[in-house]
C-alpha cells in the first residue's frame, strides 16, 4: 500500500514538473519579462493572434517568427508620415486606427504602412518564394492567384461566396483587375501588397484612385475624396479580414488587402 501511494505521489510530481516545464517554454516565447504578459505591446499580441503559424512569440522587444528569426517590433525612431510609409516597423502598422465608416480625414491611411521585413518573413522574400504559396481562387468566372499563407486564399473564397449572394446590380463592380504582381508601389521603392499575393483589385471602370484624379499630387497634398464602390461590397470584404483602400485619405477604391490584424 505504501509503495502504491509513493508511486502515485511520484507520478503526480512528474506530471506537475512536466506541466511547469511546458508553461515555462511558452512563457519564454511569448512574454517579455519572464511572466509579465502586460509588457507585450498590444500590436504584438494582435500579430501573434491573427498570424499564429508565422508569428510565434515576443521577447526582448522582438517578434519571434516560426522560422526562428526575430524582427524588431519598434525601432524607436520618430517618423513623419512619409518615413512611416517607406520605413515601417511592425509597431508603425498600428499607428492609425482602421475605421469602417465615414470619409477618412487628412492623411488617415490605416493599412498603408507595412513592415517589409515582417511581410517578407511571412509571405516570401522574393517573387519565386511568394509564387510557391500561390493557389487559384475562383472569382466570378475567372481564377485568380492568391497566397494560401495565413489562410488568405480561404478568406478570399469566403468573400466570393458571400458576394455571390448579393443582388445582381452589384455584380458589375466585381470583375477582377488583378491580384498577385511582384512590383513596387507606384512612385515609391517599397513593395506593393500585391507582391505578397494578399491583395485584389476589382473593376477599374467603377473605381477611383487619388493619383488618377489628382495628377502630380504629392503624398501630403490636400485632395478631394471620391468613391463609387457600394458599402455592401466593402463590408463583406472587411468581415473576412480585408481592409479597403477606400478607407484611406489616399483613396484606392478598387483595392482590397488581407490585413486581419487591423480589423481585430
């Protein structure tokens, strides 16, 4: 009897030690100061939540990626609007709140800041790497290429299925104007979100773009907002993790981009 009790106590102790070990491993990955979850910036928490297969943790001011690499979350540099666009760190991506209603105010461009280091780590550092993860998605009579990473292609399929249920008058807006395209942003050196296979443009015939309508305008110029894309279409995209370029001061109303971190 004493032997049985001793064995049971020993097994219980082993189980507790194993649980503590597992907890310690997890704590070392996702916490900054040993076990202080409050020390993790909210943006870092959000990235870990929405991209769990890619962003595995946070420690010492850095995001820990699934491949073992680390990315400095906040470089600590003060940036004006243009520098934040061209040299964004992950923290900068959360510098503005993405609003799902109303006309955007001056320079309100939530989502245009993208950390290239983070996006290249998740989706691919080159055109060839990105292409390895592209899959076809049926989009209203055509097949478009979209990345399967982070469930982006599945989310686009969900968007298509829901948009197909809208009344027929909405269908004219939906033909694709392009998805994957490894290229720089117009007039800049940073990569377009289309380079990662996470963006889709819809019918340009019914779209508005700030540079088309304000030729020669600079990023900090005052411009007048225009849009013809129905809110019913936009809300479906946003429901499935896509931000809309029509929510930007520098409006790009054909453009939808898989960025679930900004909608959580």
